[in-house]
């Protein structure tokens, strides 16, 4: 998942792989929650919408990996 700042600039990448431990997955979930909280503070518009979609995809991938680990 690409991380975009409030000005629409690329500032980082977060990757999710299948070999994560439960603690790492919990950390990823916490990170996704913080990203979502931050994204909700952005002004409405296409950049904000795209960021929210990316965060949603990230959260789905975390949930899938968590389910697969069980």
C-alpha cells in the first residue's frame, strides 16, 4: 500500500506478507486504524477518496492474512 501525505505526495509503502505473526498483524491493524484516522482529517476530494480506498484494501488484506493464519 502506498502512503500519501495530505498534499498528495507519496511518502512511503507498507507491504503485507503471509508470514506475519499475530503480534505483527495486530501492529498492522493499529497502523491501518491510524492511517484511517489521519485520512479522515483530509479535505474531501479525489485524493482523500483514493487514500481511503487504499486503506480499505490494506485492511482487507490484513483480515485475509489473519483468517489464513488461524
